[in-house]
C-alpha cells in the first residue's frame, strides 16, 4: 500500500477505518450510524456511498437504510445518478468511474472476500482471488475523504489485512 500519510492535514485524507462485528445486525446498524454521521457532519447525501460486493448483501443493507429512514438510490447497470438528497447504494461492480467523499465498504470479511463458492481448482481459486482483489481496489479507490471497511465474523478479508498499518482497526 506504499507510504500512507493519513491524518486531518495529510494530502491523502483521513486514515481508513475498519470495523469488525460479531453479528450482521450490529454491522448493519453501524452502516446506518456511519451514513447518518457523515450527513450530520455536513457531507451532502449524494457524496456518501455504501458499497457492497454482492446483490444479497445489497438488499440487506437496503433494508437497514429503509428501517432507519435514510434515503438512498440503488445504482445498477446504466443507472449512474444518485437522486437528490439520497446516498448511493451500489455494488463494487457498478461503482467504477464514480467518486464520493465518504465510502462505507460492507462485507470485507475473510469468508466472503475473496468468494470461493463454486471454485474447484487451484487455477480457478487464483483467478477468483485476483478478480475479487480488483473489485476490492475499485471499491476503496472511490473514496475522496473518509473510508470505512466493515466485516462480519472473526476476521477481515486478506485484502484488508494486507493494508497493514494503513488502516485503523476499531471494534
């Protein structure tokens, strides 16, 4: 990850923050808290993105945002604009080319990133790891200021662990 000089006065912006959770419910609650907190700090809702790695997770995060009455726009396919007054909810596959002040990347856990479901050979495993690393890099590179990585389970993804001291792990 090179020389990362995070901090309030650093050119690179704040140091990314990682959160690990024992339950999905607590992870989703943190998503809502981070979205609400960013907006309360003065970040325009259209400058906040919640980025996930699969459609199932997208629907579960959407339910949490609905429950908290946080307005959101799901970005998919050719629909690339965030509705006025809402945050972006998007998969890593559809976020390429977009940028946001605050990005909340959800689902960066060891068991789902990389996702080896259906992989049968070592070659397929390596290709899948490389593909998922590219998706992860696209997701984290969409952020201009505040980056949050959230995972559920015992450990973060190998990709998060590879960030070393460039990320501040909380919780």
